[in-house]
C-alpha cells in the first residue's frame, strides 16, 4: 500500500521522480507508555517526559512466519544502540521508537501493522517506498555521505568511495528525512517529549522538525566521524547539513576531534564562534545556544554478561581453547567494508611471521568478518582482497595442523564469537577510519567475565588499536598504531605477544574499569540529562522561524522582547515633537560584507530627507575616523556624526568637532603599535587600523582558527605591556582594540534640567556613543518606548524609546 509518511520536501524532488502520495493521517495517542507496564506513580507527581528515539532502523528483527500476525514474527533486537540506551533512561519514562522496518518486512506496511508494533513493542514504523529507500540509503547515505565522512572523496565516478554528488539522490535523502518528520508530527507533543535523533542518515531531520515545532526539544548524536572541515567543505550542500545540526538543541560526538571538526565547519562556513563555560561547549545561533557534547557510546554490560554466562558459551570457550592449545591466539572482528583495514591487518600478520620466525607455527590470527551493511562492488572488493591475502599467507607459512590466518566469513553465533573473544590474548583493530568501534570494549568485558577457562589468576589482555578509531582516546592502555604502516602493526602485535603478564594485567584492569563504568546506560543517562538542561529555557523565550527550505532557522528572543510593530511606531513617530535617531554605519546603513564602504547616493538621499524634518536630530554612529566620515557625508548638511564610537562628535556639517572627556595622553600608542605590528606580520590577512583615539587590530580576513588564537595572545600581550597606561584593551568581533579610559561619565544624569521633551529612536547597531546624551548646548529628556533592541550581526532594525533620562554609556 502507499507509504503513510513519505513525500517530497518542499517540492524539491527531481522532475524525473514520480510524486509520492500524501500521507494518510494515523490516529495515535499523543502520550503512550512502553510495552512493559510502568510502575505506578503518585497522582500528584508530574508525568515523566516521553523519550522519542529516532533512528534509521527500528530495533526489531523480523522473521517470515505464515502463522504470525502480518506474516512475520517480530522480536526486539537487543544488540542495537537505539534499544540498549533505554537502560540509562528513567525507569518509568515512556519510550517510543521511530524508524523503518527491517528490510524483509518492508512490504508489509499498513496502519494495522503500525498499531500492532506500537502496542507490542512501542515502535512506530516509517514507511518508505523501496525505490526511495534504495536511493536514500544505498545511494546517498552509504555510497556518498558515509565514505566522505570517513575521509574518502569521490574524485571520479569509478572511485571506491562510490558515487559523486548527485542532486537527485540528495533530494531523495531530503524526502526520506521529510517522511520521518511526517511520522513524528503525528505523535509528537513538543512541550513534553524529548526527541533523540541518531546518526548521519537523519542529518536533515532537525530542520524539518524545528520548522514544525519551534520549541521542540531535539538532540542529535552522530555515530560516525565528523571529518576535518577541509573534507566536509567539499560537500555541495554543506551549509544545509551544518544548519540542520544547529537546529538541534544538543549535538553529540564520540570524540573531541569530531566535535572540533564540527566547530571548525561552523566557523568557516557560517562565521559562528563557540564558547566553553563550566565544562560545556555552546554555539550561539540566532539567539539559541546549541550545546556540543563529547562522550563515546559504551556497551551493554547486562547483555554481554547474559551471553558469557550461558552454558553454550562456556562449552564454546572450551572448544576454542582446546582447538588452539599451544598457540598464541589473536582475534579480529570487523564488518566487511572499506575502512576496517582487514587487508592491512593480514599484511601485518604476514610481516610478523617474516620478521619473527620463532612465531611460525604458534601465532594465529582469527578474523571474524561480520556481514556488510551495504551493497556494491567495494564490498565485494574487500572480501576478495581478504580471501586472497589470507590464502597467500596460509600457503606460505601454513603447515599441517597450523593455519596462520583463520578467516571466518560465514555465519558465527553470538556464543561462538564470545568464545573467541574470551580465549584470545590479544585483540587487533586496524581500521583506517571508524566512528567509534566497540569491539575493544566487548573484548575487554568478555575476557574479564568469562570463567570457562578455569583460571583463577587475575585476567589479562592486550589491545592493538588503530589511532584513527573513535575508541582510541578512551583506551589509554592499548598499543596505538598507524594502520597504514604494516611494519608498525606487525611490531605492535609482536610486542603484545611478548608483553610480561604483569603488564598485561595492568592494562586489562585499566580498560575494564573504564568500560564497565562508562557503559551504554551511562552514555544515555548523560546525554538525556544534558538534553533536558539544554532545553530548560525553551518556554521562557519567544521563537520566530525565518528562512526557506534547508536554510530555515529559529530566532529565539527574550521574554520581554516585542516585535517591531510598524502600526505602533508610525503613530508614535508622527506624534512626537523632538526625535533623536541614532544609526550605526557598518552592518546597518551599509552591508557588513560590502567591499566599498562609502555610502551610496540612495543612502545620502534618505539621510537628507530625515534631516530636513525640523523635529529630527539624526546621527551616524561609527567606529570609523572623523575625516573619513566627514568626506563621505559632506552632502548631508544637517547630519550629526559620532566618530570613533563617540570620541569625536559633530552636530552638523558646519559645527566644530567636540571631543569626549577621555584621557588625552596617547603616548601608549608608541608601546601598543609595535606589538600589534608583530602579530600582523605573523598573521596573514590581519591589519592595523589607526584612529586618533584608538588602535584596532583586525583579523576578519585571517584564518578563523589561527586569527582567533592570535587575537587571544595579542590581548594578553597588550594587557601586560599596557598595564600602567590609561587605556582599556578589549576584544570584539574579529578585532582587538585599545581605547583610552574614561575620565568621567559622559551621560545625562537624573536631575539635569529638562529643557526639551525628546523622543529617542535608537538604532543600537554598534558601540554606543560616548558623548551623545550630554551635549554642552542642550539637555534632553525622553518619554515613550517604541520597539526593541536587536543585534547588529543579524542586521535587525532596532528602534527604541527609553522611559526616563537618556543614559548612554
């Protein structure tokens, strides 16, 4: 039957794709409990928040069974992270899973099946037509996005990474994400639910969800690597994907490297900076703070213990131990894909036997090859390479009764796999790039928990681990290697086999202590708590959506913010007799990214029209020098100018310049300028701006990361050398500025005589002027309030009338 939740995003689907039918509304309760009965709660206690877990696949297995409902026997897949994380959530909190069905059951889509899975498994399926799912998953996700996230660029159409970027496949990716958003819309209660989205398949989902529910509580965890910005920036729709992640409230990564690459992409693509405060990293994005979390996923200790304690596992351990008696057993477990480095591992085993003849007949590497998660010639190439290398090594070094490399690329039961883990004294992981890879975690626990070996001595193990794997930073006792260096991996394997038992025990204990305390429950609980913390201010702020398509974002403003109302401002403007209009220049009167900063004839015309009204007093407020501003605005006879942030003030073209009451000694420039010059020479793209009252070091054109680092160093340097000078050193948006200190307040004070009632229209786009408000010739008073103050960076028009005395510091 037609899909319930799949249709094109904003009509972006390619013309050659058949239009998908509109979804049929599915009547589902807004608040649901999990399949297992919840513990009773007090009527007075608030209902626990529901967690909505969204992943590409539901945590279900489906086996064809004509006798079962709908022709399939469904069971929980407890090996998936989406299901395992439930152990870290509040016991009585309802959990709802949303995702696609297992491939074998995808054709059984129906409303009745949805209600059955919802009632029995707390799972709600998203139905995608098979052709759309193939283009979405196997086309865009697995053969474009996934290789690129693992640093493999599609340089040619025939490259092993898969496909080059294709707009039609990207539209299918968006359509599939839109289908997930449709399904969420049917059941989501944004005021109460916490949404947790998993992995790169659903990168676009936060944007669709934010557009429909501006105050939705959304977390996203990326289980794959986030590549260097140099790689990520090759994606033609890179801005769309970064903005989508920023539409979440909490974005999680396995390692700091992945988070650092994401922050760099935000800086280089969107010009966003981040702040670290009390251990949390936050990105300010249109008034919202997007929190970045770093914590690797752990393993399910309970599940592993149930496997290792099974009698079948104990029997399998004894069989494996007996089969490899007198051998030095090493284990490798990997999916069949390009990045697991199986071929490199086999080459290292060959090099080990070449360099150390004494290990021939003794050292054995058992490689378990898990089924591939995708299809394509790259998978077949990996399988062919592994078989060819293992056959060559075995032919060269094998003897009757001895096989150096044992490749198990057929079905292996969980009990048999656990037995190899428990019996092996070394685990080898040589992936060239991997998001996390929990194999070393599993190996450590099974090695510790298995009692089938009958050895009462303390457990020991050694891990040879690629430094390009996400779990590497958390396993400090592992022997880290560069998997591309076959010789290095071979020497690491030799070191592991020759390591003293006491050292093996110490390394094992360190690993087990970390893995057992940082399990999947710990990870889920930590992410859940941080998501609640990141969303705690949602209902104290006002939200407005702006932008179209994948450029959509939400502007979050304070509770006292009032939208600029033309209906309110125009009558107030006409009613007042004396108006002060302050206009910031760069970024307001002129676009911030404009190369030619001189005002256009249109700007001059508008300013003159404002100045012609005798009720108006108009000022341009800028950090620029007075000579430059005087030249630009020479045609404006009645225009006031506050140059250098108010250090120089002129009330009209023919009026003299007035100087602020600031320190007049500028000998400090002789000290500050050489220091700035030193950093300018060392920082390509930086420059020094000389003002009469200040010195400014600009690094907007420099590399974002290096420029920011140099600015911090320059700030510290200037504060040290100018500590005894009457100046203030401060850092702004892409600048470090040195200004003279204020000698006395340049502002109106309560008690000043009221000579003329004033309505003040303030355009607070830049730095506030330092002298306007206490002119020598007039003392003004303000009356009403109009509008609100916005932000220069967002180019909002900010008009305000301030109750009481005008006070501009």
